């Protein structure tokens, strides 16, 4: 038995503006479709849930988030076909270019990724706003380099400066902290060389590389939604609900819990032309509903 070991998964309270949602549609499980569609207005289909008003642990009650719980709606303007929808929810990804892969003037041993803060949303432009974010890299063909990931340790506003290199007259661009700077210096991990080969540094990118930056507030979620013609309620109504068979006209009618007509079928027999012996009993779905088969009207007429 382990003693003194504790663990907890922290529920995410990520903003809906930091979420990307994609979906895929296929009419059935025999049809393959690998085309994904992106939902642009994420805030229209997913919203955070707040605590109940009477929660005494938080002043203001319902103004505080119930962490990790979000309400997902499926608008009919998008999800309007019978079939299977695969919905993929992941942290929002920002695509931008590396301006440099440089070092700090005050700490030349600290190497980092330099980006233009104006290519990011407003809320990610401040110092350390990108802390904990993930960086992935695209190759020259625009394809993501598989399993190559770096994580942002710190992100500070900087400005470039020119400094002499050693005792030569050559100049090198380095960066100094500047709260009014337009660039961000991202210290990433892993970025330090190993003790085995101290002259070899991990890859953190090259000037002009295209990178993808995303938050790590939650893990991607995949869910499958199947839109069907009949629900459990409609099936239950067909099996155990009210029904009337019009023997004279050969019409079988099913009703829901409110005695509203849901389905109708024609009942008839196919007989042998010579012997007039019944060969088949047929139950055929009616395309035109006979409204004279109203449940209450028939019951009232009998009574």
C-alpha cells in the first residue's frame, strides 16, 4: 500500500476563444469520409457552465465557472442529416513565422524562439501569456513534423540590438528585455545540450520556419454523435404504444403518447390466381397518412 501519494486531475477552465472544433460526417458506417470541416463560430455551439447561485463557496454563485464542464449544442443549420458525426474538440492553434532563433544579450547561453507578437491574438501578446503553450513545426512542404514538440517556459517582450562578437568587429543580433518591444522571446524546453554532447543543442527551429502554437489547458476530445430517424421513445411507442387496425380498409396505425399518428401501414394478402389460396401477408408503409384514423374519433364513435 502506497502512503503519502496523492493525485488529482485539474478540470480545465479554458475560454471558448481558445478552442477549435472540427467535425466529419458520414451517412453510415459502411461509407468512408476523411473530409473534416471547421466550425468558425465556436462560441455559438459551446458555452461554459457556471456554478449554481446558491453555492456558498463562491461569492456571487453563478458568476463562477464550474471547471471542466461545457455545454455543447448541435445547431440544425450544421447537423441536419441522418448519419454519424465525429466531432473533434482541441486547443486553438495559431500559425505564425519564426522571426529568429536567437539568444539574450544578458544571458548569451539562453537560446530561444523569436516571434512577432502582433501575429497573435491580443490576450497572448503580454509577457508570459504563452507560458505552458506547445510549439510544433511545419516543414518546407507545409506538413507538420511528426512528434517534434517544444514547450514554452517563458515568453517576454524584447527588442533586437547589435553587439560585437568576441574581439572582432563583426556584429551579431541579440535581444534585450523591453516592455514596449514588438517581438516575443520564447524560452522553450528542451533547449539545453546534454552532458554527453555539450556542443549539440536540441532543435528549436530555424529563421523563417512556420510554427504552430497552441495551449495545453486541456487534452483533445473526440465524440461521436449519431442522428437517427427513430429514438428509443418512438420505438417504444411502436412496440408497446397504442395502435388501431382498420380491418375493413386494411390500415394499421401507430400513435405516440399523445395519440398523434406517427406511422401507418397498408395490410393486404397476395393470393394464388387459380386456387385463391393466400400466399403472402404484406405490411406496406403508407406514404399518405389517412387522417380519418384519429384515435379519439374512432374510440368515441365505438363508444
